[in-house]
C-alpha cells in the first residue's frame, strides 16, 4: 500500500510576506503557521495598527457573531496567547479590532 508523505517534512521553512493586517491577512497568517510552524511570517500593514481599515468603520456593529468572524486557526492562536473571544457577540468594528485583530497580530 502507498503511504502519503508527511507534508510538513517535505516543505522547507519559508519566509512569507503577508500584505495587510486585516481579517484576511491575519487569518491567512494564522492558518499558515498552524500548518507550517517552521515558516517565518512577516505581516505588512499600510495603516498605523492592525485592522486599520476596519477601525475606519469602527462604529458599525457587525451582523455576524464572532464564531463566524474568527476561524479555527485564529481562535487557536488567540487562545494560545490567552485571549478568548465571546463566540456569540456581534461586535462593532472597533471591538473586533481591539478584541480580535490586535491581539491576533501580537500573537502571530
């Protein structure tokens, strides 16, 4: 029978640039590091802080709860750093930045 190779063993450690520290960029980085912990990820953000574009509409309340806004890789990285997001909360954009994106950026 054929066995599948260990993907982690066959992928060399890479340096990866992620453009944007918003929800998509941080989610990508969290997923990449979850699957390939040996990679070195550097996140570049045009704004002054992670989630700068989201902060610009920070007064708006999201219509989806955190459990739909936070992937399993994001949740794992946040929890490893001691952050736990209320899964049922529909945060404002500002709350999403302060409670999810900024802590996630620090954790990665």
